C-alpha cells in the first residue's frame, strides 16, 4: 500500500508480528516527534507574528507541565524529576513568564482559551498556596472567562481537602486521578508511592469536593499483574462509580527503569504480552459497559457521554490549537508544531533570560495536517468523511482506500455511509493501526 492509497507495505494482520515488548507507541500527534528538528524552531517566532483571520481561528487550549514527582515510577517515560522540588517556586515563576511571552504575539493576542490541562509529573504535589499562586498568575496573564474545561492531574497520596478547595476556587472542572491498579503488591512492584487505601481516601475527598468530572487512570499489563488482579482492581474501581475510567496498555519505552530491568534480566516476572494486554482490556471494556459505561475512545469509558467530556482530547483531535508551557511541553498552532527544551536547567535559564525555550519544531503541510486529524480522530472510534471533505477537500475513502480495505478485511475497521467506525478489535490496537495511514517517509521510524 503506497502512493495515493497512503498506506504501508503488507496487510493489517502483519501488525501482529511486529510488536516488540519495548518501545513507545501512544500517538499524540503527527508527523512523529522524531521528524521535528531544532532548525525548524527559527520559523516558530515568525509564525507567531502572523495573525489568522478570526473566521479561521480554531479553538485554543493551554497545557501546563509540572515536572516534579515524589518518586519516579518504574514505567514512567514522561519528563519528571524526583530530586528537584527545591526549584518549584522558580519553575512556577518561569511558567508565568513563558505564558507572558506568548500573550504578546500577534497569533495569540486577544484569543480566548477554551480548555486548560495541568499535567506532569505530579501537579498535585503543589501545595494549596502554590496552586493558588500558579493559577492566579496564569489567569492574570491570560484570563479564563471562556474556558469550558480545566483538568488537573492528581496522585492519590498528594490529595487533601485544602488543595481540592483551592483547585475548585480556581476553576478546575475535571480531575484525573492516577490510580493504575487497586492491588498493593502490584503497585509496589511498579514503583508507585501510593497504596489502595490512599486511593480510597483520595476518592472520598474528591467526592466531597464536588468536581464536575472525576476520571480514574488505570494501566493494564503492569509487572506482577494477573488476570485476577486486573479484574478485581476494575471491580473496585466500578464500585467507586467514577465519571470516567481510562485504561492504558503498559508501554516499556527505552531508558525507563522498567526497560533497564527488562534488559538486564532483573524482573521477577515477564511483562504481559500485547495479546494478554489486549485480552484484559477487551474484557475490561465489556465489564464497564455492563456497569453502564460507554466506551468513547480507544482508552476511555464514561458514565454519561453528554456530560463527562474530555475537551482537551476531542478538541485537539479536531484541529484545535494547543499552547504548551513548561519543560518538554509541545504546542501546535496553525500547522506549526513546537516542543520546549526538556532539561529543567536549560528551560529555566532560557525563560529567565527573556527567551522562548524552543527545542524542536515541524511545519506541517496541508496534507500532514489532514493526516494528523484523521489518525487522531480514529482514536475516538469514528471518522466522518464529510468533515474531511468540507475542511480539507479530501475524500478519505478514496485517499486511504488501500489501508481501509486491509483493516476492514482484518476486522479492525468497518465502513458506514458517512465514514468509518473503528471496531473494538481495532481500538485495542489503535496506536499500531495508525501507522498504516502515515506518509511513506514517516513509516517504520522512531515515534519520539
């Protein structure tokens, strides 16, 4: 599958044979990060001085990265530090300074934020006073009058009533609680600092605080996990009745503690295979559906699809602009993508010196922008062909005819009158499937 069909060589079932236990698979953008380059950052500044006509402006979101953790989990590949907490106040000041630099640019001046996301690291390590300081400072720079959703990631052991009150007062509407599994032995084996009792206490506090949406993050395939521990963990989560349950399949990215343990033969048990993870996730989604949840993406089930939204995801997948601040955060504004410096010291020095902390960037062609939205929307389980015809002038059923035919044959996609549906089997392996729709030069390369 090459050329105009936009696919790769081989057919869908071949993906089953190319699943090494290690590597990064979760797709959050396109083209892959590995194609972004430091040289392209020089275009970022010029790009920000160009204002689009207001009729062409997309929704705009803000991502705020908090890179501090109490301890690094064995499987974690996100940029985080467990030994830099003494730099917290300096870092919070830098976030405000960085946002101020963007607020003055022609491309962003006067635009209203639609959604905000605080990720990490562990944002909830911040004290209530620091939460107040951070959010007040950011809102002074860029008011949030039009914001429809503000998500804040929390770790169970760092949740308390005072902190949650501060979050509510500053406009947080959605809290995502990083649980991973409800089994103490599995949690310890994977370097988590919390136990089941901490999760239960945190969830009670969240219920008392009354946030509009509470999401619980789980991971399937953790070291030491069995069918029994996964099933029993999910039952305990269902008993809590969260608004949203997100289940990711464990990845073992290079240079994580877990990857090194696997490389050196130090694990007491082998990590679950991709087939085992898919089998457990398939069973987990079915159990959530029996409990009244609706599967709304390759990872998430919600109790009420009309109320329990996740705008940070769905808006981006439909072409929203995103401004990312903080170490390693990435932005996407009008077809140009950029990622910040990953090293904390370099980031602080650059921002404190009055400059943007640029690391690498990529200017997408119109075709790449179209593919980006297409593959990301597939992760939501459905693609509307009329959307792409209206926005890009592309008939996706023709443009991607080759990959679509193979994936339909494999039982991973189904054609409907107005587009494509991703089957449950397709959703279970969606981040592998997406590569079939990449341009040839982006296939078979490192993602990050």
